[in-house]
C-alpha cells in the first residue's frame, strides 16, 4: 500500500521528469541562438575577458554600451566561466533547471495558499507549459525573469506568514525583486506592485492588539490604545530597508553610465539606443498607426535601418486611401535603395503618421494599442518554433495552421483557467492573503498598462503572467478548507 506522502512524491517526480523531457526537446529541436542572445553573449564575453561592458566592433575595438541591463550578461559570464565561452547549450541546460525551479516555487506557494491538491495542479501546469518551456531553449532573460517573479511572491507570502519584520524572507523578497530589476527595466512594475503590499502587511500587523503576559484574550490591550509613532516606524522600517536594498544594486550601474556616457540612466533606455544614436521616432509613430500582429514586428519593425521592407508585408489598414498607398510605396522604395534610416526619411514617416492620427485618433490611441495587447496575450505563441509567420494561411500551411490553432487554444485555456481560479479565490475569501492577492493583480494590471504603450507586438512580453496563471489556475482545485 503506497502512503499518501510517497504517492505525492511520485506524482511530483513524474511532473518534473515530464517537464525536463519537454524542455530538452525544445533545446534539441528548437534552440534559438541569434538576435538578442548574441548581443547579451557579446557583452558577457567582453565583460569577462576585458572588463569592458560593451560590444566588439572590428574597426573600433570594444565599444561600451548601456542598452542592456547587467543582470543577464552577469548570468552568461558565470556560465561561460564555468562551461566555456559561447557554450550556449550549457546555458540552455542551466535554464531548463531554473525553469523547473520556477514550477516548484509556484507549486510551493499553491500548497501554502490552496492545499495539497492545488500543489500538484500548479506543478503540472507549469511543467507541461510549452510556452515557458520554449524559452529555456533561448539564452534570453525570460527564464530568469519568471524565476524571479515566482520567488518574489513566494518569499512575500512567507514573510507575511512569519510576521512582517526583519526575517530572512524579507531579504529573499528584496533580492528577488532586485535581480528581476537588473534583468529587465520594466520589472520595476514588480517592485511597484509588491512594496505597497509589504507596507499594507506591515501596517496591518502593527494594528494587532498588544499581547500581555498571562492575560486572557478579553484583557489584551486594543490596538488603538498602543498605536504610537514609534510603533508605526518600527513596522514600516523593514519595508523601507527592503526597498532600499532593491534599488541599491542599480547605483553602480547608474554611476558607470554617468562616468562612461555622462547621462543619468539608472535602468536601460526605452528604445535600446546608446547616447548619440538616432531614434527613428517618425517611423515608430507611423508603425503604431497600423501595426497589430507579431508578423509585422519581424517583417517591418525589426527590418528598419538594416534590411528591406516590402510593401506587400503591410496590411490594408496601413493605408487610408490610394494616395496614401502610393506615397507609402514611394517612401519604402527610397528606403530600400540602401536600407538607411536617414532623418529625411524619418520626417516623411512622421508626416504620414500625423495624417493618419488626425484622420482617426481613436484608432491610434485606443483600438490599436488594445489590439496589440490582445495579440500579445492570445496569439498561438509559436514564435520559438519553425512555423511560418503567416501560419493562418490555410492553403499554403495547412498543418502549421492546425498546429498554431491548437497552440492558441492551449494558450487561451491557461488564461481562462487562471481567470476562473482568481475569481474563485476571491469568492472563497482572500482573508489574510488579501495584500498578496492584490499585489499579484496589480502586477498584471500594471504590466498590461505598460504593454499598451509599446510599438511592437511580441508574445514574450506577456510571458511574465504565466507563473501567476499557474498559481491562480490551481485555485480551481483547492479543497473546501483554505489550507490543509
């Protein structure tokens, strides 16, 4: 007769085994070593070998840069020093392990919030999720970012449970948020969602009645009678110190940027440009007047200033009339002569953008940003697989269309399950976990609000929501009682 603990262990081991097989399949069949991976790798090697945080350029030697934060190059530098330079497959294997640790963290949090049954559900949801698993096969920031998010919320719950004060979970929470911020600049949204929740927890704990030795419950002093300024200061002091620890690692980075480039840049620039580089604002504004899907990101947005742009890759919504089509075609023809984004070309794109925005401001400011957000959340997420960008073209890519449709259905299922689980968690009562729940929801809402401002649609920008979808989805399977 197998005991309950052994049976649970076997199911967990099976989930992890299935998870590692899935991730190794992606590493073997869909590894991606290009684009941003090579940018991060170049920085890491120069930092490791020459002590210069920059790119290798043939004519200029090593040129310093600030377009990427140091969190992921630091990880690559450690991997390169352990496994050898440019051993990207070793990096991927390490990321497979880290991604499964993320699944374990989410499962552990589900156990504390919803019970044993939810633990297994959360673990299986994470281990078998192809969307997060695929990024373990790409040396990019996503895997480590997901880990830092899961660790932040797990540590936050432990900190609150142990009593919001100076304990080890305070420092784990701060360290997780700090490294997350060093990975990607928009992870400041995680800090913005978590720190107020920590203040909420700390202030609520300071309002509890004062426990008098030997006194009965009815004889305890009420909170209102003992609340003093010193009590509040002692309550919020750990949160203030944790927030300071989160931003403190950015100080050396900001100082380096000031000394090297003479600019105030504590994070990374929005447009990923070094000081002095031209930002094609006109082109980007024109692009936002029609772009929705990820295919346009690859075929148009990323090609500008480096590769040809074919007007046939633009959808019909990029033109309001025949005259605008002709002017756009002429503009792209001039650009395609040498693929150089000159200020003159950018000014012409800006003129087209102003005309289109004036013609339909609701489309530009409301409809298209919402459409881009929906595309990032609910497209098939097959960008890491060898599938055509126009997968929806049934006549040319029948099998790819079928596969992409299944992927889109699976993606939608994760979102629906997460939404239902969050709603049930709320209906059954958040209780003392209210600050934790609100911090999670705030993180999602803040991230969605940020994504509404972006030019280019990329599914990976909503990947950070998946640890919470795993957790919330497991809530559907919680027992009647909140905790075991």
